[in-house]
C-alpha cells in the first residue's frame, strides 16, 4: 500500500510539473503574438536630404539626412514619377521616407531644391557634331513614321529616349521597327533624353 501511495504522489507531482511548463509556454506564445512586428512599415514625411551618389546608368543611388542615421535608397523611377529632373552631385531634396525591415528608401520626392552639378551619368564617347554625349543600348518601343518620331526603352532602366526622324537620317538608318535592339547616343534635355545618333544591333 505504501509503495502504491508513493507512486501516486510521484506521478501526481510529475503531472503538475508538466502542466506548469505547458501553461508557461502557452503564455510566452501569447505574449509573442501581441508584441509589435519588426517588419511594420513607417513613413517619415518631408525629410530634407542631400544626394550621396546616384548611378544613372543603373537607375538608383542613395541620399542622406541629418535626422536618419542610415543611407536612404532612391530609385530613378521615383524622381520621374513626380516629374523631377535627374539629380547630380550636391543635389538637395525634400522627400517622404519609408522604413521597412530592408532599410530606408525614398517613397516620394516632394521637391528638388537644387539639382546639383552634372548628373552622375557615365560619359563614354564623343560625337564630333554634339561634343560630349552619353550612350546606352535599348529596344525600340515604337516609331511612328507618319509623325516622324518614336521612343526607345533603354536597358539602363531610366526614362524612355525620344528619337526624331532627323536622328535616323544623320545615322543612315532608314527605319525603326518595334523590338529592334539598338545602340543610342543621346543628350539630356529639359523633358528627358533625346537621341543624337543610333545604330541597329539586331532585329526582332
């Protein structure tokens, strides 16, 4: 009888310990479920920023701010979406910044106070008629012969390049077809980029 009683007490205590551990773990899980998520997004509005660097050929760069202790990613599409010009060394902007688990990035450009110096664009070749020019490759988006102009989608991921009939004549190209891969020499103008010379790499 004594042995059975001892066994009963032992198993009872064992069950109490198990149940206690179970409830402790359950409480911990509940506390974790109510804690804030670290990947929640936060938007910081109207932050004054200065350009750290910008690679136009790749279409992205970074800005910095005295109020944020980290580099802030900026993509060219953010500038273009708000009809802002390309920015260069010393540029000053007011931006809306979003923070996520991947870091900080520019969500919106409210104003460009100063475009800075010459844009960070890779300067590759010279054309005798235009002086210093810029070059990239791309694909013909469309060309409207009756209107004598069209557009090329550049592989650098930045804004489409405008091409006029006069550029084709200057380059000895008879026509452009949608889907053609081309090499383009272009200049930066007020509304974006304009082709100055073009050559066909391959047909669609």
